[in-house]
C-alpha cells in the first residue's frame, strides 16, 4: 500500500491523518493521544482498518457537513 503524508488511515478504530512516512521501512506515522508519533507498517501483517487519500477524505467530510 502506498501512503502519503496527509492521507488518512483508520487505526485502532479511529481515522487519523498521516504525519510522516518512512519509505525505507514502508511505514507511516500518525499522532497518538499524547501528540507523539505512532508508527505503523504497510505490510500485510499490520492491522489497520482503512485508507483514504486526503482529497477523498475531504470530499466525504464535506458531504457530511463537517
């Protein structure tokens, strides 16, 4: 899976925006509740519940009036 900074991923049941990407390790980071970066892999064994580009997510938010 290709993930870019600004994309949205669903981790632990919540949508979070990607704040950093490590291409070498095929990983991306989101901010946790404490404002610290939490890293996740893009491999088939890592668990996350979804992925949306920023453009797609912004369209969905607008559709819902947010």
